[in-house]
C-alpha cells in the first residue's frame, strides 16, 4: 500500500467505522481501516436497529435480511414492579448480531478495496494539515482525514485527554445469546433494580439478552450468576426468559466503565463517529442506528471537503459539529431524561399508569429517540 496516497484513515472497525469506509471507498477514496480485533467477534450490544437506517444500508449495498436479520414491529416495557405495557414501533426495526453484521460490512468494505489492518492505534498526530497514525506493530500511516470510530472508551481517549475519560464511568454491560421461546417480532425492555435488560431475536433463532447495570450495585454480589439470581430475576419476565432458555455462549460477555457523559464530535481535528462521538442510553434501543447515521453524516462532509466543495478544514469541522448536534443532541438528552425517570421507581410506576391509560403517548416517546428514514 502506498502510505502517502491515503485519503482517509478510519480508526476502529465497528458499525460507524465500517460504514464510513464503505461509503468513502464506494465514491473513489483510498481508505485504510485499522481495527484491533479480528472479524467476526461478538460484542456487548442490544442488537436491535431501527428501520430508519435501511435506505442507507441499501446505498452501501448491504441488506441485513440477506444475513438472517429478524423483522421487529412490536415493543414491550416492564417496570421493576412487574407492570407491563406494549406498543407498536412507529417505524419498526430488525434484530441482527454484531458478529454477523460487522462481518458482512467488513466483507463489503474489502470488495470496495478498503484495506483493513488488524492492529491497535497507539497515537495520532496532526501536523501541517496531515494526520500521522502510529500503530502497535510499528507502522506509520499518513492521510488527509482521520475518523475516530474506536467505540465507548479507548487508549486514544486517554491520550487526547478527552473530558469524559476523566470522570468515573459507573456502568457495566452484560450480554448472552440463548435458545428459547420469545416472539420473533418483539423487542422488550425489562427494568430491574439498578438497570434494565433488552430482549430480542437475532439471526439463527437466537435470543439476545443484554443488560446494563450500575457497577456499584453489581459488585455487592459474587459474580454474574449471583447478581442475576438476586437482582435481575426480581423482574418476573426476565426470570422466565433466563430460566426457560438454554445458553448458546459458554459464558456471558461483559464490558465495564461505560460512560454516558457528553463527548465532542471533533477532537484534535479527528472526526468522531458512533460511540466515540456520543452514546445514547441502551434503554432507548437506538445506539446502532445512531452509529450508522453518524457515518453517513461524516462521509458526505468528508467527500465535499476532499472534492473541494468545502474549502477549509475549519469549515469541515464546523459543519460536522453543527450537523451532528442537530441530528443527535435532542435524542441524547431525551435518552438521559427517560433513563433518569426509570431509575426512580415511583415515577416509573406513575408513568406506566399514564401510558396504560393513554397508550398513544408511548410511540410519541419512542420517536424522541429515533429519527425518520435516512435520505440518500
């Protein structure tokens, strides 16, 4: 590879990174994507995606239903007191594992001549309008544009001194795939003390169980099994699902130090995408969609910059920050607010009673954390 000829280096090969790489390469740009893990790999993730992304995935020539994605149209919510309410999803969505979707996107990127390098990025410097990216395997690459798509928390966040990394990150995520009885067209969100669990089908008739909890609550117990028995199973819907299903994974996956603090969409001239730019509470079930949408937003502006339609880097960054905030800031605020309500038992119970009496309100609330079908 001619290292001096790169237009874009994408750091991180999750949904945002891969979609950026496909979009930019599809339109003739030379892209290097650096990802520390090999494909395919399971990740702690809710694995439900709103249908709003389908037009864009079609543009990228990746159809999730070709890889077994499950159509989902219904939503169910329960509180810690085992009250439950159901609703139709305004747009609907689909379930697919990150194991399968990331691999499909990676293969499409390779088809588009994206170079995917399995390595870890140690440092990124910006000098004389050029990025220099250093990796663990002692490689050095240069490019005109760098995209940060390295997820929730990274060594690079520490090196850049990003504000959110200085603060305590109190959440822990746990995920497992199981076989059992669960409606195929349903995504459920069940609350328990200190957290909530998403449940939905993915490909191959597997059920994804993914929950997030406050680490302070979790560490009072011996292990994940003990925590589930003593806390998670207080929600009878979760108890029934867990106890009447058979684990596919040998052991649950977990991730700690999850932060929902505000992040900047641009750091050190790097355009941040996906979780690197901001995370919506999993309770809202739309983080995967946001990652994919942020890739379209970044790619379009990068193309305009590389093609001379945006004249300066300063203007590129200004436009990205403005468009990112316009698209996502209200969703993130709504996510914080909804999560705060459900952390308070009394308020959550009152809210559920209101929603039972006025069921038309639930789809309106869901819309606050979702968008409209993406325009191509």
